[in-house]
C-alpha cells in the first residue's frame, strides 16, 4: 500500500516539474527524464515517444477486464487532475502579467515634468557665476596698485639706509660704537653684493673704507694689551662677524705666546745660583697671557692646555737630564718646588689642563729616576772600587781584606747618604712630594732591595771567596776545580800507553788551590790558640807522622798487589775496626779549617769521578801517579803554619792526615774500577815525580 | 752502630749502586738491589721487609752476568725487571724475569727475556711506562733516546712471556723493528745524556738530564720541546700528583724544584748536601716530601712547598718570621756515598737507601709526616 501511495505522488510532482521546465526552457532536457525512460519507452505514458496504440495493446493483453476498468478510472482521475493543474498555471501567469502592466503605467506618469525642473535649475546657477566674475575683475586692478606702492616704499627706505650708511659708519667710528657699525654693515652687505658695482658704487666704496678703518681699529684693540679683556673679547667677536679670519689671528697670537715660552728659561743648574726672578717673571707673563687668551678666544682651552703641558713636560725633561748629573736632594727639591709653584699658578687659570696631575706624573718619574740613579751611582761606585782592587790584584800586595773593608765602607756610607737624601726629600713639606710620599718610600725600599741584590751578585762575581767564606759556603771551589777534572777524567779512559808524566789537571788543581789559599789567608783569621799548642810539640810530631804515613803507603801498595778476595776481606775487616770518619766536619772560620775542607771536597770529587769510570791498567797507573804527586804539595798547603802536626796528633789522632786518607780513597776507588790494577813500580813512580818537580 | 739508628740494615756482598722498589708486589714491601763489582760475580737481591716491619730478609738471590749500573722493577709484574750492565768495556741493557721455581733451586738463573740492543753507545737507564700495564719502554744512552714497543703475550703451555720488537703500532707513530734513533744531539760529545724520567701526567713527555740542561722530549713527534738550564743536573723526578712540577738534583748546587710552566727560574731551591747531591725522589703519597741522597754519605728528608702561589705570597709576608727549615731530618748512618734511593709505593712512609759499600738501610719517615 505504501508504495502504491507514494508512486502516484512522486509521479505527480515529477510531471509538474517537467511541465514547468518544458515551459520555461526551449529545449526539454533529456537529463531531467529519468533513466527508465529508455527501457519503457513505447508504453510510458509520460515519455515523448508514447504510442497510444501499442500502449493499449499491451494493456489489453496484460490485464483482465477488471484491471482495465480500474486503469480507466485511474486515468480519468489523472486527466482531471492534469486539467486543473494546467488551469491553475494559466491563471497564475495571467495574474502576474496584469500586475506588471499596472506598474509600468504608474512609472510613466511619474517621470513626466521632471526634465523641465532641471533645466530651470541650470539656468539659475549660470547667472550666479557670471555675476561673481564681473565683481572680481572690477576689484583686481586696485589691489595690484596697492601692492606695487608698498614695494616701492620699502625699496626707497632701503636705498635711503644705504645712502646714509657711510655717514652712519663714520659716526659710529667717532663714537667707537663698533658693534652698531658692524650690525649696519652686515645688514647692508646683501645689497652691496647685488648692486655694489652699479648704482651704489660710491656708497659701497665709502662704507667699505669705513669698515676697513673699523677692522683696523678692532684688530688693534684685540692685539693691544692695554685694552680691557672685555673690549678685546668683544672686538674679537665683532671681527668674527665681519668674516675676518680670527683663527689666523688666534694662531698668530698663539705662536707669539709659544715663542715667548721659549724665553721662559728653565735651566735647573742655573736655577739655584741665579735668583729665580727671571723665571718667575716669565711664568707670570705666561699666566697672564693665558688668562687673556682664554677670555678672547673662549674655544682655545685645548691648545692652551697643550701648551702648558708641553711646557711642564719640557721642564721635567730638563730635570731628568739634571738628575742624571748626580745632584743632591736639595737641588732636586729646589727644582721641583719651582715647577710646582709654576703649576699651581697655571692651574688657577687653566683648570681643564689638569696640570697638577700632569706634573704629579712628572714628579713621580723624576723622583723615581732620582732614586734609581742614586742607587745605580752607589752600585757603580762600589763596583769601581772593587774593580780597582781587582786590577791591583796582579800586584803582590793586593789584599782582599782591604778591598772588603773599603767596599763595606763604601756600601754603608753610600747607603747612609742615599737614605739621608731620601729623608730630606720626604721631610720637605712640598705638597707634591706629600702626595707621593707612600710611593717614594716604596721606591726607596725597592731600590735598597735591588741594590743589595746587585751588591750580592757583584760580590759573588768579584770576590766569591771574601763574601762566601763568611757564609760557610765552600762547595763552589771544588765545583770550579771539579769541572776541570771532568774533562781530564774522561781522558783517563782513552789512555793506552803507560803514563809518562803527571797529568795537567794536577797543575790546574794546585794552581787553583794556591789562589784560594792566598785569599783565604786574607779573609780568615788563624786559629791562634791551637796554633800555639801545635807549636810546642811540633817538631817531634812531624817526624812521627812522616814515618806513620810511609808505613801506611806501603800497606796500601801491598794491598793492591794482593789477591782480590783477600783484598775484599781486608777492606771489610778494616771497616769493622776503623772508627767512622766524619768526612765533612763543620767548617770553622779559620784558615786551616776552610782549606782543609776545600782539599777534602776536591779529593772526594775526584773519588766520585773515578767511581763512575772503568780503567785499564794505564789509566789506573796515571791516577796512581797523579795522586802520589799531589800528596806532597797538598800537605804543604795545609801543613803551612804547622797545622798539620796538630791535626795529626790532636784532632784526629786515630787516623791519618785527612787529605792523605782521601788520596788513598781515590786510589782505592781506582783499584775497584780497574780490571787490571797493577801499579807502577816505585822507582818509575819516583822518577816521574822527580821529573815533574824539576819542571816546576 | 746499628743501635744508634732506627733504620733496618741489610748487607750486600759487594759494592752497589742501584735499588728499586718492587711496585707490582702489592702483598709485601719488597726491593730489588743489584751489585756493582767489576771482577766478582754480581748478584741481584730480592729483599723483603717482614710484616712486622722490623727485619729485612733475602727473598731471592740471583746471579747476574755483569755489574749493574741501573735496575728498575717492572711496574706491572713483580717478577720482571730491567737492568743496565757493563762488563767494564761495553754497556748493555736487558729485561729479566725471576724464575718461577726459584725457591726450590740452589742458584737459580735469571731468565733473560730480551736484550735492548742498540749501538755501541753507553746506555744509561731504562724507563718503564709510568703506571699500569703497557707495552712501551724508553732507554736512554749518552746520545739517544729509544722508544721500545714491548709485546707481552702469555703462552699458555709454558707460562712464558714472549717479547717481540714489533714494527706495528697502536699509540705511537714510531715503533721500530730495529729501534730508530729518536734524538740526536747536535752538540755531540759535550752534551751527554745521563738519565731521565717519564712524566706520569703526560705520557708523551720525557725529561732527560743532559750535563747542564734538562731536556724535554715529546715521544710522539720525537722532538725536543723545551730545555731548562741547570748546571750538572744528575737526577730528575716528577711530582707524582701535581702536573708540571718536578725536582732535580744537581751535583754542586743542591736541589731545585721547577714549575715547567715557568721554566726560567726554579720555584724553590734546597741546599742539598755538603758534597754532591746524587739523587732525589718525590714521595708517592705525601705532597712536598722529598728525599735526597748524596756523596757525603747522608740521606736528607725535605719538606718543600710545591705550590708556586703559596711560595710567592709567603715571601711577601714577613719571611723571617714564617720561615721553616725545609730540612726535616738527616740520616747519616752510612759509611760511603749513597747512590741508590727509593720510596716504597706500598708503604709510602718507608724508603730504602743503598750506599756504595753495599749496605741497604730501610727507614720510616712516619715521625716527620706533616699533620693535616
């Protein structure tokens, strides 16, 4: 039932749409037809290709009577419907048409009459315009006339002014009202520029002459010192307004000022003798000039400041030169005081230049230089002193003690003098020094430190022994000597021949020792108490020691020749019984002790060198020879003043004389480091030593 | 004589120069010492400090073919050590291994793992890689430095180390089948190298002592980097904790402490010994504690400040008031020059010294360790 109800409704709507479409559009669109139309084309009642006969046939064939009747009823109803639809459409359309016609009628009646109104309006506007034009033209003439008259009036007034200008300027010159004159002239200037060559020629010439006079007068005013500052400054301003090259004037004046500065004599050396008036006057002038200048040329501060600073700098340079010539502190103070006064005065007129800072720097440098040079002079004096001593050193009578005394005196005197000088500087109540007080104290302290360091270096280089001897620093001597051994020691290894003579290093060693001995004797006192005691039993002891030593030597020689294992055993045994030897006892400040220690250290060094080498027989024999030769002179060095015996008997009674002990240790070391330690025969040894002795 | 000192003594049969701490032995405090006898049969002693710390006993005694001028224990294997030796004419160097079963043998022979054969130059010392297991070694002779590549591979069958000098490299560009000359000093005979130390902080840097200079070599580029002037320098040791700090001993002028960032002037000088200062060693643990040994038969214990800033500020303060003697103690229980000196790395308050007459003395510095 549902479907039955819907289909006719749908169909109706569609049909209505199609009808409307066919009415409004000329070509009935195919697409509007539903797709079924193709299939049911002949019997579809709605299609355009509907064939009633065929439709009837099909219908008759398909349906029974009842169905046909029903179809008939349906169709009639449908046709009725369609008819009413069509009627309604037609009616509606007619209605609309009538409405449209009415509207058009009304519009037509409304537009009539409007055009006439418009034309009237246009006419009226045209007449208003023409009237206003006529009024304008009638007034224009009068207006132009008035303007022309006004211009003429102005011009005439100016012409009058220009014609009057020379007179006016003249009046101004008379009354010295230069400011007005300049104002007038600069006012007239444009006109002169435009017409000066034609109508106003005379006038221009006359006023230019007047202005020239004015310029001259003004220049005179600016340059003259008699005029007041105010007027001079005003004159400068006026000149500037007249386009006069003021800068030129300024530089000229500055140059003049600078030139006058060169006259400001500042010769420190002269200063103290001469009365300071000339300098003071010059400075006074300079200060005045600066003051004037500042007023006249307000923008000239920078140049002035530079000028003043240059002056100060120049002065300080002179002071530096002066300081180099070894001046006293009073001189320095005097010079500084003068400068400081100058600076204070200049500062009054030129605060911007920060002259006091500038001069503070300068003073700082100068004082520092003074301190440094004071110390360097001091050092120089002392080194001169020592050099003199050293030069004399070639001569027999040179004495380290004297040199030392002299240099100590020089050091203390010089130091005191410097200190006094510094005190003077510090005690002075000069303001600038006050400001630098802390710095100066620092410098002086620094100076003293440097000085003493220099002094130490000097002392170390010039007279090592004299200073160091006191300080219980002796190892440097073996240091020097051992350097010489070093080279010599290396050569031992290369020896392949039997030794022919005592090696050169022995000579060097002895030579060095002799020099040291000489110096030590001058520095250090003898051990007098011990000496006396040694003297008393000297003779007997010495003989004893000699025999003792010989025995010992024999023993050591025999050691060498013994078998190795036996020798080892012996050394071990010897170690057990030997009291431990304090090799390096504390050095006492006596000649004997110092010399003894030097010899000990040297021999110990030789021993150490020997220990790091390996020798063949020849090398060993060379060492044997050298050491044997050394024994005697070494003993002489130490034996001097009969210390030897004392040493033998009282200090170290149980052992041999230390140098001999060390000599032996060198030999022992050499034996240990030799693969084939066969010593030289005694006669050969003696012969070689004798030959060497004969040489020297 | 024994009673007078706190030290524990031990006697070698012959004269001796070198003693080394056995760093790799972490269970005992042990030292290796080698004798120096031209004519006798030389020995290497393995010395051990008893656990009570009151006695030294001989743990092993091995014969060594030549007199020993330098001996260093391998830092990573307690049975390996290197020696520099001489038969009186020529010098040589070798790596040795203590045999496994030496306790059961009467006179065990050392196993020579390899020789470090170079040219005829007088070899001075061997430097092991500063710490840990590593295959690099340096040997220094009078003219050259050699860098060796040590290939240690354990063979399972024989429990034996194989050492091969290889021409392959991992870390360094120069590893030689035959070692190449690393450095040749142009000055020739005048400047002979005498020893050196490997920087533990920068393993590319080696310091070598050279007569009057301390030279620094970069082992990567094989070039000399800087040279510090100090006369007759004979021993050098790096500060174990602080980089750039090292200590030198000089024959005549004592001990100098340097900061390599300011190599012109030493940061501190210590007076050294009354005769030559032979060797100097920094304590591995305690900062500033330095030992020096000299040919005046003494060992000195110093406490130096290694801090440069501290030093300078101290100097500004009133120096006399605050000055403390850097010399803590002098050990003088010796009868001959002392050439051998070493700290124990296991017990860093203990050191061993060896004097030329063959006497080993072990001392404790405990009383002098500064209280923190």
